C-alpha cells in the first residue's frame, strides 16, 4: 500500500467524500436491517421463541402455504401426534387476537392459549410460568401498554382474567402476547373461528420421528420452529419488501464504489503508466488499487455500522428495531464484498494502460 | 556490450500501409559510456528508446540488455527486466504527485518486491548525489523543473540498472540547468558504469558524451567520435 496510502492522503478530499458516501449507505443498510429484524421479532417472536423444535399446523389447501391464521387442529389430531414415534411432547396451543382493557387503558393484543397447569403438554410460557383458567400471563409489552401488573384484572371480550405474572417480551403479528389457558382461549376464539381444539402443536422430537409420514396420515403439516415465521400472515410480504430495499442499497453501494474507482483510475492513468514503464508488475498495481478500495470500504462500513447501532439505540423504544452483531455482520460483509467486486471491475482498467504512454506524458 | 540492438526494425500501421520507424538499426552501448542520439523530430529517436526500454516489441531484430535477449519475453518478463536492469528518465520528470522526493525513489524498491530497512538511507544518498539532500521531503509541486528532473534521474538509478535510457531530459530546462543535468548524467554514468543512451535534439550538450549517433528517417547515420 506504499503508493495507495500516500495517494489517499494526497487526495484526501475525494477519499473523504467517498468514505462518507459508504458511511451513509451502510447507515441506511444498518437501519433497514435493524428495522427488518425488529419487525420480524415483533411479528413472530412468540412462535419462533417457543421452547420446542417443530410446529404442526393444519395442512393447507392446494396452492396455499401453511398459516397460523388458517390452521385449526382437532383433539384427535393432537392426541395422535402425542402418540407418534419420536415425539416426546406435542403441546397444543391457540393463537388469536383481541382487544384488552384495563382501568381505561386499551390495547390490541395477541392471545396465546396454552395448556393449563396440570394438563398434558407442559408450559410454553417464557420461564415455564404456569397459567390456570381465569388467569393470564402478560408479556412486558402487554403489561406496559395496559399499565398492568400481577393481581390486576384484565378485560377481554366476554372474559375477565386476573394477571398472574409478567414474563418475556414475546409478540405476534405486531401485538404483545397475553398467555392464557387453552380452554379460555377456545371460548374467546369460538365466536370467530368456530369450535376447535387448538391452532397448532408445539413438538419436541427425536431423530427417529417420521414427521412427513405422520403429517400425511393426520392431514397436518409440520415445520421447523425457525421456519415458523413464514406461517405468520404478512411476515413474508413485510420482510421481502425490506429485504428488497436492502438488496438495492447493497447494489447501489457496489455501483457507487465501482464508479468512484473507475474515475479515480482514469485520473491516475498517467501515474500508472509511469509505474508500469519503471517496471511495476500489473498485479502490484491492481493490489495497490484494491487496497485503497478496501480501506475506504472498511472505514466507511465500520463508521456506518457504529452510527446505525447508535441510531438504533436511540429509536429502539419508538419503533421496532433490533440490531446486534449477528444482524449487522451479514449486510456489512455483503457491502464489503460487493464494493470490492465493483472496485475490481473498475480497476481492471489498470491492466489495459500502456506503459508506452509514459514516454509522451507530461507530469 | 551492456546494451545491444541488432538489426532492429519497427513499423507502425499507417492507414492501409505501414510506417517504418526503425529500419535495421544496430547499436552497441558499452558499460560506463554515454551514447548521444540526435536527430530531427520524427526521425525515430523516441522509437529507438521505446524499443531499448522493452516498451515496444520490434517487428524483427534483437535487443539485448546486460546479456539478456529480450525477444520472446512476455509482458511480465519485460516488466521484471525493466525493474532489474533498466533505468528510464522521461522527457518530463513524470514524478508521482503524492510522493515526496525520497519516496519517489523508495517506490522503486517497493515495485521490485524487496523492502529493506536500508531503502530510505539509500534513497537519501542518491538524492544527495544529485544535489537534493535538503529537498528529500518535498513533493514535486514544491520543486523546480531542474530539481524534478534530478529526482527522476536518481529514481532511475535506485535499482543499480545496467542500462540508463534518458529521453530529452533538458527539453523543459533553460541552458544552464540543461547543461547541469547532462553533466550529472555523464558523471553518474562513469561512477556507476551504466550504459547510458541520451536522446536529445540539443547538440550543445553533447561535448561530454562518448559517442553520438544520428537518426534520420529511422536509420542510424554516421557516428561522430567526440574529441
């Protein structure tokens, strides 16, 4: 980087400007990544956080995907699943939405009915909290929106539930979760969805479980827990829009980096011709040029990431935003790789510069 | 001979025909001597230098640098030869604007793929040899035309080349500075035993060179021994 580093100091204005562009692009990518992850968690964390490995839903009609909103299982299906080979636990649970009120506070909540204390299936509530009929466990989001705490009485359409505890941060379909006993959920959901046993089953399985065969036999569809977010309505539409925006920004960053280094290479083509005439190998010059691109990208991506994390921390209570190292690492790496790809295409011009032009050049 | 051109012919495309820039040119330049190449514009002086510098491959003939025949060499091998055995001083200094005077020399060590702690001190000694010890940390735009050309000469010598090719180094300088540059080249040639080719159109600077050859229409004319 002998020449590269000195060129960058010499043309610091141009390189600072380019680095700032990368900072802004990475800031945007980081914010969209945080928003994507935040919205995904707000939409699906209640199901993706269940302490099981698979989820079973009713088999979809032809041409449709499995969805919690269209799923309803019978008691027989749940019973057969609990007896299937390789299934250690098949905990039924119900999913729905409702409006909850408490002392003048009202909130749209997601209602998760789970096995009550003493019923088979075990607790699915964060921290293994038990729930009995007539009681509810609130996520922190629900507790904050309703200003509720243990002992308060919550009103849902046709039901009054006493708050037993506040546990977890789960939400579903962008509404905080309230956990209640499955029979209470059935009564609550009965009006809208008809009488059913449960929306889905939460499975703990072993390696010898033949999930496909059991699905075929019982008319269900079983998915890995980590894929369950795709069974939440609106998740894919929301997520794909944001992913498209992020992909577009990454492509723009590659184009901008490539365009900058294309112009930069043209501007220094005389210097490159001189170095070639003096005996510099083309590989040395290409490495030197790519080192400049790498320095600009790494500095810009690091600063942009730091800004995105800081901005995310500032807005995390206002908008659904979740940005951690894992969420940031993939887009940052993609931006670096695509930026270097763009720069590589641009600095290919180095190979075409004829050292003979140095004989007639004036510098 | 340290630099030898034997029956070198070079042509360029010129519409439907070809223009002959060098016509069966043969030239031998021994170590420790300066050969001046003179001739009118368009006579082939720069083509001769470009062929000797391995920047152009001739149509026929052979160029030998310090015993190494260059015909058949690929681009990478020619670049390696230039790094190792050839020093080139351009008509204009062609210094890199981002580097100081001493760094202009150090870059030669970098492109040679060798980095030694002594590179800096060696570059400073060479700058001192061309009278620029106190200008080592100035950038090209802070140096005069003559000083820039001296830096270019020092740069060409950093890798101890066997052959020094100099293309009209005085064209942008006044008479006194031009004479000083030619004196410097002759002195360094003697000290370092390089085979130096000095292309110029200024006959007045040639009193100190060992041989003069004249190019006319791509051919080498009579050689004039210098007394």
